[in-house]
C-alpha cells in the first residue's frame, strides 16, 4: 500500500493541499451514493477549522487502484492549533 504522505512543521496552504491531496477539494462525490448520503466538501471543513485556529499540518491520501472494485479514494488531514 502506497500513501502520498506530506508532513510539515508548519501549516500547509490550500495550494499545497490541492497539489498533494486533490480529492480534498472535490465539489461532489467521486461515485454515485445512496439517497441518504450527504456530501460535505472537505475544503469547507478545512476553512471552518482554520477559523477556529486549527491548521492542516499533515495530508495523506490513497488513490483508487486501476483494477480495484473500490468506487472511491480517501484522504486524511491532521490539524494542529
């Protein structure tokens, strides 16, 4: 399993995050979801966390494998204040 992991001693900018984990800035789900699923853009959460004094210092993500049956990818962000 290969991860794109970026750790920083200081806060990562939105441009750095977009270059390293682009799915964090998706504006819609990557796959069809059920009627009960509610999409909340990660970019909105990043902005809200910054307003509360928490800044992203680590970003990691894993893309969908070519022949995988998985319908989507994931990303993880760590925040510090």
